C-alpha cells in the first residue's frame, strides 16, 4: 500500500496532502481487524472443541457404555498423563512446564 488514494478508499475519505497520521490510522484499523478476526477464530475453535468434548459423554451413554466398562482405560490414560507431567517437570523444571501450558492455552 503505497498510494494515499488506495488507503483513503479503506476509510472512505481522501486527504488533500500526504499525511503520515492518516497512514498510521489505516494501519491501526487494519491490525485491529486482524486481531479481532484472530480472536474470533480462536474463540470459535475453543467453543467447537468443548462442544465436541461435551457430546462424547451423552453419545457414549446412549450407546450403552458405562463408566465401569471404561474404568481400566481411564486408569491407564490418567497414569500415562501423570507420568508425562512428572517427566516434563523433571526435564524442564517449573518454568518450562508453565511456558508449555501457556502456549497450549493460547493455542500456538
């Protein structure tokens, strides 16, 4: 975007002289829209993930699966998750674990 005319079309007004403040305003609006789109995309992704996870339990109940049937599987998964967390904490320390958890929460 080099021409003021093209940037002015984004805002609907044309400056009479080249104006650095005007360009800054255009870029600020463009970055704000990009941040909003990224935030909306992240929120929709998180909502969809939790909705799918929430559907798993009613669908399993409707299929006749009870907790007593899957208890060994849940026990194995929980032991593996605890072992993973212990190994991660032993290798990277508390700062590394916190950095990983923050990255997972942000979705990057």
